[in-house]
């Protein structure tokens, strides 16, 4: 709180004090004139100086009572730490005491609501995580059933083998199997992305850095997506020396199919 803002807030009291001083002085002057006496200019100046000194002392004392409290409020309102909002100085006036009581009730209610919201968010994250893990089982079952159907129908029923096979299964069966496999892979990718997002919300608790073989990781990624490569006639080849990196193996950066796992890595 600046002195200027303090005086601006106290102008009604200053104006009332000045008006009272003028009226009191006028009464004294009139009474002296009626009695035939006069008030000397030096005495008038002395009275004015005394009035200004008394007013200044009262304002200084009042400013000291409010400045520390207002300054502390200004500091905590500019702080980003929520814990600082609950620490207020001792009140020195009845108005400050009422303000502190109201502030403490409001702060306690805010902390209670934040705690409830945090618990609600944790329950939501746990529910989403459990749902995603449970959904990975049917995705894996669908993938196994597709493999079984492809084996029973012969090589021609496989989408990656259909263009090269001499005999072909019915087009509708081949297209249906390919469509189911594609949608199942999309679902697996979406579930893995959801799990990664949930893990990143509690990054510190889930993140564990380990040494991972980068070449083996790349080969695993290629192997997980081999069907897409074959269908699109893309044949990747890795030509690199083995290199260890520091990574978080549980965070999947690209392997999201049924049963997939991986690592978000950075060179060490």
C-alpha cells in the first residue's frame, strides 16, 4: 500500500478534520471579538501547526497498522504457491480480523474442493487405465482369431499374401479379414496411446530410466508392423551398429499393437 493510495482512501476523514478545525477556529475568533479581544496571528499559526501535527501523527499510526497487512496481501496474491495463500499476518484492527476469518474459511473451502477434485481425477485415471488394460485382452484375442482363420483358410486368405498367391480365397472373406485386422490394429494403437497419456500424467512415479539396445528396439518396432510393411510392399532394412541408450522402457513411442511394448529413448 502506497502513501498516496492510503491518503486517497482516508480523504473523508481528513476533510472532516479540516472542516472541524475551521469551524472551531471560527467559533473561537467570533467569541474573542464579542468579548473585545483579538487572536494574534502567531497563535493562529501555532494552532494550525498543532492541528497538522496531530493529524499527521494519527495518519502515520493508522498507516503503520494497515501497511504491513496490505503489503503481505500484495505479496501472497502475486505468488503461484497455493500454500502461501493460507498464511496471513496477525490482524491489528477489527476489520483485519474479520478479513482474516473470512479468508481462512474461503481458503479451507478451496483446499477441500481441490482435494476432492484431485481424488476424482485419480479415480478417473485409474478407471481409464483399468479399462484400457482390459480392452487389450480382446484386441489380442481378435488378433489370434484372425491368425487362426488365415491358417485355416490357407495362404491366399492373408492380406499380405493375396497379391502373390496362386489361388485366392473369396474376395469378400479376404477383404473382411483385412478390414478387421486393420481396425483391430487401430484399436490397439489407440489403447496404447491412451495408456501412455495416463502414464505421463504421473510421469515422476512411472518414469524409470534404463539402458536399452537401440538396434534391438528398432527391429522390434519393424517386426510389430511387419504386416503393414508387407501389405504396402515396403521392406525396411536396418544397417547400423548396436548402440545403448538411456530410455524409459514402459513408455511406448510407437509400438501400440496387440501385446506391443516399447521405449521412449534418448541417446546417452
